[in-house]
């Protein structure tokens, strides 16, 4: 049995990939104490140090803004960002840190984008996510409204929406509507489960992925990120010429 397992075991890269090939991470939760990401400034600085060692030159951290769970505001996020930047500078880590947000498209989302400017990065990109239980019925209207207002919409971790696992053409439809699509590196490392990993690989094969993000929350994520850097599908995506991270 062990021989069969070895024969059919997926081959990994002999050396980890240099994330300098990607350059910029545009999805993480590295501001302490404001969402389900890092808890302390020390944890944040330690993770950022390791990300710098992996080759990242710039991190755009994106705290959650969603419903009643994470009621972050630009002021809360930017104040937290300044503390992280100071910690990183004091630690002598050579990396650029910026912040935006990851917005849940829930029943309160329309109120947020109609009552104030959303936090963006790069060329007016806004990072959004859907519920893991079902897509919002106003998704298409939300996208249209945002685009009319000049936002470029990035849908986060598309490989995790299980209600579309058998309808991957949904993502092609979104791309045709001008939506940019992001997957998590750790999905290709098997962090969630084998099904999510397989869906992520299919999305890579279909050429649908525009952005690759770590979605970094803690050192468990870091451990799987390091595993993912030996995955051939991560290499395939980095070499695809399709990723837009370096433009940020």
C-alpha cells in the first residue's frame, strides 16, 4: 500500500517558489485585534517578517467589514495600519504596507457604498466577498452600481463558494461583467479541503484567476502557505502571465 501511495502521490517542487515572482499580496488580515486575523502587534510583525523573507515586496492588508460582526471603518483600519507600519519599521523589515478592506456583500453592503467612499487599492480596486452559504440576490446590481461609480471589483477566494462548485461558468459570466477574480494560495496547498483544492486547480486551468492572495490570518495560514510554495499549480499560476498583482 505504501508503494502505491508513493506511486500516485502528487509530485511537489523540489524547491519552494520565490514570492518575489508575485511581488504584491493584496489580501490579508494583519492589523491586530480588529477582525479574525492577527491578535497582537507582535504576531503581525512576525508574520510580515516571514512574508518579506518569502519574497513579498508589498502587502495590502484588507480587514473584514461585514454586518454586525466586524464593524470596521476607514478610521479604525488606518489607525491600526499606522501602528503596524511603525512596528515593521522598528523591526527593520524592508517591505511596503498599505491597507484597504474586504467587504462582505450582505444586506448592509448597499448602504455602505452609497453612503461613503469604499476603501480601495491600486487603480481603484475594491475587494469583496460573498457569503459561504449563498450568493446575494442583488449581486449583479451591486457590481453594476460599483462599476458605474468607477470601482474595479475583485471577488475574493472564488474557490470557496461551494454553491458554485458545479457551476464554474458563473465565474466566466462574472469576468464578462468586468469582475476580477482572486484565489487563495493556501487553497492550492490544501488548507481547506481536497475539494476546494481541486476547484482552485480547475480555475487555474481555465485561466480565470486575475489575483493571487495569501488571505493571511495567523501562523497556521503561514505554515500552509509555505507548503503551497512547493505546489506545481502555484508555479503554473505564477508563470501564467495573467496575474495582476505586480500592477498594484
